């Protein structure tokens, strides 16, 4: 299939590579062109503009950092909506707001184009290994032809709704759940640390018993070791996603008190200079509020 | 070994049975005597009083519901402290407060006896199958002879401290983490339910991906099905444990804002008539506050 | 002075009337024209469009419900920015977002016009009696000529900054403080009600002692009597203002955990059908969560 | 009347002095005897023991720091309950738990004595000036003879219940409301400070308008000036009172989410070394979390 791929960050690079390796013709675009050129050496075509990436594409993927980045490539004179041919499909895999996903759906419908949302769960290593989980939403006739593409990218695809923005909601809810794990571990680890328990042993107990899930392994380890750099996912992105989850909750009239707590914690971390740290650095707040300094030997 | 076992509820029954089957001589006591008699048919000796269960015991286990129950058998003229011979050991497996565990340690030390705390993680089925996880704390010379007993009860024992009450803190922190899972799932499920996502499918997505841990399987399923009776663990016990975690946090000067949120949710559930429901019935509050009635078809 | 006045709701009607009575020539505009006609009988000129209200005005006031209403009259081809003559002034008295106030400042500057923010504290009766408090912000040369107008409307004007949007922030913070009073009273009244104390006597004690301020008198009385209709200020507007305060806090990187709590309470009230009630109906949530039904005789 | 007075701290000293000046015979006791001797020079009798202060008293007041202090003088072989003659009255004015007040009521009833609770609102200056507000509860025949004593101490007495512990609940709820004022002001002041508004001017605006109550004047000024020493009322006592309010709420099954927030804030302040500061030092947390250092020039 002829595919355009816009956004070659840590996640997008792996996804585009896997589409290439599955035998598709992939035209790639990235704001910093050197990333596109690297993929060109593996057989992709490097596009100089968004429009060029859309030109002959049957499907265009976007995998970008936030609403603003997606808006900047989607709308405007030379954007995706203006450039895609009628009947072709835009697949948005970015973690964006429910509201923007709705606006994209409307804009593509107006332009006679198709739109699906397919955000992913997984870290960059999973993207590289084609082990992502995709949460997809869109009309059946839109999603059906995308199946081989999703299979090239991930290990499993869950279709949750015919309304694309619902997939974005599910993705945001997932990040809310991970952030909840981080905060609960942060508090629990601060508590037992102050009682003299070894942080790493404590996390090992948890992950050997009731909490044997990836989220607890990954974040429990980082919190036990107080290792918050380099960031796998930065606190300021965590703040953004919790804000989007709360905005969706307000739109749907669903109070989310735990999300509100998380928002304030992330905002505190960002306001006190930790926005660039991994989002598990929420643990520094639990330690700080307990009078445990980060250079504490405990 | 000669063992006394006090408290034959859902958990204690399985534990005492496994000690018997490992070849120990077990004298059992329960406030309602019929439970002791049932075990007597499997080879245990039924004691009529706490003192009788302590009489010739080298080790006495207690597995009771709360602080009050433990206080009532431990202290007083015919209690465990008054009845155990010098040099023998009391193993407290109940989920009790850090403060009471400290008082027990002091009382046994004054009486020339030994004391260890060994609370457990696991549901009644795990107790029956000798698959519990034990979190043990006490002096090495106290714990060492207990190893074969712990092995008869559980699949693994984690020694966390020489101070017995620290094991109780770890146990309480574990229940705090489970309650955090329940609240976060409750909010997320209410959110996606209102967007039209199937609750069960949503939980399946979570447990197939980042949240493949027993806590998410168990509670996610109950929340998706809104099945809160019969209670595996009642909301009023959840309230008690969160209260004890907060009390330990106040004693150690560790703020636990997520635990505070949980306490208020459990208290609301109890105050509005749901104290007897499973603690996953926190989900009814998230549904209610979102305007989703429990008889909603969604 | 030649004044345009846009927005003749409960607040704007009183303000425009007082400007008239102070001897100014006032051209009034309201979306529903009958309100403008009523004022015309008192000497105002009724304008048929926003542009007409701006036509010969030296100063145009806007007093509207929310961001959307202000945007609809300010921007666009026949809006205030397009219609005001260079050198004239727009005074925004509406409770709007900090962000919109900033956009208005920029738009007027681009158009060679002046802009000041002057939101008010006070209920409709205070507006009618020229007893409002104004919180004004803008450049000194913009504010100075407005002094007689502010004096005609209110009993006192506080100038807080040269940046207009700062006045909007102060106004939002004031509504946050009032909502905090409502929530704290709601919880305290539920607590003492359940102990058998008379609600009205309790509020009388508070307002006779440490809490002898208008906010406590007004809302304490409503909460004691559970009198939430008709709304003096509706819960959905309270939700909006708390949301705007949180948005300003996020922009300035100031966590506001109490505001987060209030947001969730208002959202719960709105989601369960109480958006039209007075914002003091937060008390129904405290009562409900305590198991006190609203038809309780206490 | 013959009066015993136990507890001559900042509050008790003023109260005992006013009873003396109203013409009563007052026997005073304080753990540190020099305070009793100072009052003896004004005509009081200094007692060497609690029992001596009770000996010929018709009424004994206690005005002490916390539950522990009251328990230590009330119970035991030479305590108030053991020492008072039948038919005489103990008036507890300390801010103690609802539970302890209940225990005192029961103990005095068992001993054929009378008991009333009469906690007070007001700072030491108000105690010295006989300007306190008393919240009294007890049986009418117990309270009626106390009227002249209450009039000698305070400017007004509110009788809230026949059950003494209800007065303690009302007192605790009042401290909860004051702490709510402190937290809300702390957040609002941090917000406007970061926008460049003068802190003192902001507080002046509030107290000139909707918040013209003593609580806002007192704490607004301290927060604006960041003046937290010496403590008028220490943060660790604030933590204690919020804990007691939450305990009463749990007993009565009334969730108090704002009190939970306050508890965590006070606990954070205490855990990070600020327990000795005035309780308005909650504002240091709002400033800190916003990235405003206390040495910030703003």
C-alpha cells in the first residue's frame, strides 16, 4: 500500500520502519529532515513537506507529540486535510485530546476523506519490535482495510468504537491509570522507606505477588532507585495527558478525583523545575513531603 | 512442632489445615466452637479457651479480623501473653495496626516470650492451597525456627525487618495499593462507560496489556460486571485498613494524599449503606457521581 | 461622556442605569432587545447592533456571561474591535478567562484602541445600588479617565496591575474563595447536623463570632435552610469559574488543590442534575455523602 | 462561688483572672507552679496538686492543651474524678476529642458528679479581655448555675446541646473552618503573587469586600507578610485538631474531603520541620509548590 508517515520521533520511527519491512511503500516526513533521511536509507521516500507525504498516499499516519503538533500538520493550506485525495484515510496514532480527534473527524468528512484514531500503548522498544498494542476506533469500512497495517505495527489491535475520538479517550484513560500506579507506589515507598524497609526489596515483594504487571515493574524500579533521568516519558507530557483526561471527563460529566490529585502533583513537579524528568519523579514529591531528602541514604 | 492456632475464619481455616497436613500437632481455638470441631475431625485438638490453645504450644498463631479481636485474645488474665510459656513464640498473621503490633512486641518481651509478625497476601483460596505470600518481621533467632511453618502455609516468605510491626506496615501498604487500583479503575471505567465503551472489553484491554496483574483481573472484572456481593473483602474492612495506613503515616510523618482520598470514598460508601459490599463497590460512587445509575443499561 | 454598554443582564442593567444617572450619554445593546428598550425609557439610546453601540462611543463596557458571549461581540466583522474608533476604550467587566482578557488586550492594541479590565464583586442588588467593588487593571493613562465612570458604578475601585488580565485573575480568585467558604460550610454543617445540632443555630454561632463576613452570612443561611432555588449564582457558572481559576493556575504554574476539590464537587453536582441550582447546593453533596437525605427532618 | 481552675496557659490565665475579678474564690493549679503563684498574688489560692484544687470546689474548670493533658489530670488516683465531691461540676474548656469528652461525661456520672463542656473561641487577648465566645453543652440543670461564671469569662455563650461532647464537636468544626480559610487564602495569594499582584493589597481587597471577618484579617495579614513566628497557634496543634475533626467525622460517618486535604497539608508542614510555626504557615507549602521560594522578592 502507499503510505505516508508523519512524525519520526522515538515511537514513529519504529512504526514507520515496521511498515516498510512489511513491504509497503512509505513516504516519510519529519520537521527535522535528518530523521526522514535515515529512513530513506532503509527504502522509504523522504518528503520535504506534509503535502508531499500525502500526495500519492492511500493512508497517512500521524505520530506526533501533542495537539499543537497535530494541528500544525493537519490544518492550513498545505496540511493533511487540504492535501489528501478524496477517499483516502488519515490514521491518527498520537495521544491527542478527544476534542481535537473530533475536529479531525469532522474536517476529513467535510473533505470527503476518511479518518480513524489508533493510539498505541507501549514504549519505544515495543514500537521497534512491532509489539505495540493499538486501540482503534472508526467506521468498520474505514478500519477493515487498515488491518494489515495495524498488524505490521503491533501485536494486537482492540477496536473500541465507531467514533474515532473514543480511542483517544481510552488511550488517555490508560495514561491516567499508569500515573495512578506511579502516585500510589510513590506514597507506599515513602511510607515503608521511613520505616526502614529497603525500597528495592519492597518493590520486589509487590511485583512478585499481586502487582506482577509491567507498569509496576517499570515504575517500581525507577522509584526504588530514584532514577528519573533520562525520561522515558516526561512529567510535562504526563501533566498534559492528565489535563486531557480531565477535560474529557468534564465534557462527559464524569468527575475524576484521583486524576485531579495527579494533575496537582504533576503541576507541582513542573512548577518546581522537574518537568523534564520522567513522570515517575512524582516520587520525589512523596519523599520531599515526608521529609525524606533525595540525597537521603535510606 | 506443637502449635496453637487462634482464629478459624476463611483465612485461618486454610492455614491451620496446612499446618496439620505438614505433620504438626495443632491445637485450635475459635470463638464459635463449631469451626474448631470441624478441624478436630482432621486431626487437630479443639481447645475450649485461648489459654488451653497456648498451654503446651511452642508457637501460637493468631489470624483474626482486627485490632479489637487480637486485643481480646492477647491481653487479660487468660490471654495469650498470660498463658504462653517463657521462650515460646506468638506469630501474629492478622492485618492489625502498627501500633498494636508494637504493643504486642513489648508485652511478649516483658513476659520473656517471643513475637513475630507474619501477615499474608492472598485470598481464602490461596490460603487453602498453601499459596499465600508471607511478609515476616522479627529477630532472626525468632524467625529462623518458624521457616518450616511458613513454608507449610505459603509459597514464599519475605523478611522485611527485625522489628515485627514493620511487617504490618508493609501489609497495610499493600492493601492501600489494592484500594488505589480499585479507585483508579472505578474512575476510568465510569469515564469510558459514559463514552459508550463496553466495560468488560475495556477491562480486557487493560489486563491484556500494561495491567496484567491479579489485582486488575480480580477487581476489573467485578467493576465491569458491577458485582459487589458477596464481598470477598468488605468495604468496612477496607475503610479500617486505609485508616490504619493513614495512622501509620501520621506516626511516621508521611503524608499519603491518595490514601486520604480513598478513606473519604470508603467512608462515603459506608455512610450511604454499602459497608457490607465488596470494597470494589467504590465503583458505585464513581458511577453515581457521573450520573450513571447502577441500573443503567450501559 | 459617550458610553456604549453591551450586556443588560441582572448586573449590567444596574450598571448601565447608574452610568445614565450620573449624567453620561449611554447607548445600550442587548441580544434580547426588550431589555435595551426598557433602559431607553430612562434616557438611554437603544442600539440594534454591537457596531451601533460602539459607533460614537468614547468608552464601551461589556458585561456578559462568559468567554463565549464576550468573544461573540468582540471579534468578527461587526464586533467591538472592528467597530471602535482608534483611541477609544473597551472596559471588560465580565468574569472571563485570563487568556481571553489577554487576547482582547492584544487585539485592541493592534487596532490602535485601548483596553481595561474591571470585573466587579457584588450581587445584582449591589449593582443596582452602585455599591459594587471594582477590581481594575490597565495602563494608568487608560484607567485615569475612567475614574468617574467607575465611581458611578461602585463604592470603591482597586487598581491591581497595569496588565488588564490580572484583574480577571483576581476576580476568579475571589470566586474560588467564595466556593471554598461554601464547601467548608457544607462539610461542617453536615458534621454537626449528624450530631443533632440545629443547622441555623450553628450558622448563627459562626457568623456571630469569627466568620462575620457577608460570604458566611449569605451562604451559611442558604445551606442551613437548604434553599438552593432560585439560584443567585448557578452551580454551572461556579464550575466554569473554578475551571478558569485552575486554567490560570496551570498557566502560571500554581497548583491549587482546594480548587481541584471544588471542581470535582461542582462537576458532580452538574453531572447529577444540579447545574441550575445555586452554587451553595454543594451542600447537598456533603449531606448525601453523609447519608443525610435532603428530606431529613434534622 | 468556690472554683478550681486547672491549666494556666495563655488562655487559662486570662480566664482564671476574670473569674477572680468577678468576685469568686479561685484555687488554681498548674503543672509549672510559678504560673499559679503569679495568680496567687492577685488573690487566688495556689494548689500544689490537682486534688487540692478540687478539694472544696463547687466547680472545677480545666483549660489544657490536648487529650493527654486532660486525661492526666482527670483520671487516676489523685485526679479530678477521684477528688471532686458528689454533686459538684467539672467544666472542660479545652479543645479535646469528642471521644474523650464522652468518656469524661461517663466517668463523672459514675462518680455522682456533674460535667459540662464549654470550649471557647478566641485568642489569648480575648481571654484576657473577657471577650471569649463559649460553646456550651450539658444538661440544663448543670449549665444554669454556671451562667455567671460563663459571663465572667466571655462576651457570649451559645448552648448547643444537652450532650457535652457536642460542644467539643462544634469547637473542632470551627477550627476546621479557620484552617479552610488559611488554605484557601494560601492558594489564592500564591496565585496572584505569581501574576505580580501585591500580596498585602490583595488581602486588603478581600477584607474590604466579601471577607471582612476576623479570620480573614488575621490570617490574610500573616500570609501576606509571611510572618509565621511566633506562632499564635502552632501547626502541630492544627494537625491535632483536624485529626480530631476527621475522627469525629468517621465516628458519625460524615466524609470531610476538605478536612482530609488540610490534614495532609499540616502533616507535610510538620514532616518538613514546620510544626512549631503558626498554622497559617500552610502558605509556605502553596508558595513552595508554585516554585515561589520564601526568599522570593515578590
